[in-house]
C-alpha cells in the first residue's frame, strides 16, 4: 500500500497538479505509474503486504524471545552467585541465604552453577558459571577437571570471559609444570588485552611466572609498567612482583 505521507515533499506538490502537468515531471510520472500498479494489483499488494507484516512480527517475536531468555539466564545466574557469596554462619542473617557449614554451601553452589550450565549451555551466563565451577575444582585439588572447564570457557566464551579463563588456565598449566603452554596463553593476553584482563595485568602475571628462571627479563617488563605514568593504577602490583624476584 502506498502512503503519500512517507514520500518526499515533491509528491505533495505533484498531487495538486493536473494529470497533464504530472506527465511533464518525470518523477511525478513514476509516482503515477506506481499508484496505477497498486490499483491494478490490489489483491497481490494486500497479500504480499501481509507476508511482509508476518515477517516483521516473526522477527520481533524472535527478538523478544531472545531478550526474555537473556533476562531469565541472568536471573538464574544471579541466584547462583548469591549462593556463592552467602556466608557460612550459625546465625542466618536477615535478607539473604546462609549455610551452617562449608559442605552444605559447596553442595548448594555446585548444584546451582551446574544447573546454569546444563540448562543454558553455550550462553555467556553458562560460561560464567563454568568458570566458577572450574575455580571450585582448583580449590578441591581437581586440576584435570579445572583445566577442562577453563579451556572450554577460554575457547568458546566472549573475549572478556575468555580472557579471564585464559589467565586462570595459565596458572593451572604452571602448577603442572607446563610452562610453555602457560607462557603462550599469557603472551596472547598481553597481545590481546580485554576490559577484564589488561595488558599490564597479563604482563605482571607473565613476569611472575618467568621470574624464578629468567629474573632479568621479568625485571625489565615490570620496570616498564612501574615507569609508565599511564599504568600508575597497577604500579604497586608490579612493585610487589618485583620484590618477589630473585636478587641480582
């Protein structure tokens, strides 16, 4: 259906002219032909206009569904994180959950996080939950399980969450004496910083890792951070890492 309101101002001028005058204007003639076409094919216009409307409605429905699902995933993850941060105490505080002991908390947290992973696999919320499950595995000494989870997040999550997983995975590799794998991950983070893992943070982690065997290289990297005025926020971390290096 042609709606004159949506057309350029020239159309409104043309509609006030006679048919003879309209034909003297090439643009107006094209408008007239368009009007004649829609008049001659009214049923087809209605039909295809209906199809276009249906497509618009489908797209809108998909967008709404995705938005609502995203909100649901965030809510479920938020509930799991509430359990992660809940205190272990005999006296339950008002307005939030608590647990009588660490075992009870660990069971509830693991169940909540695993539900996010199983119900919303492939989503960023699921990768965040998997990251926390990997950290729990590290705490429990289950390094193989932690390595698998961190690697999955590092390989498939968005850049920010992937960078956090790479940073943690490098620490796992280092604990397993897989120093070349650990260094490769940290170098990648240094070359591709994110909002959650800056180049300076990755550099400090790299310097601390190579420090025991290559203190001169580590000291050089840390000194660059400490003397860079733009890196003043992490200079203290660099200084602390410097103090842990073997003496020259």
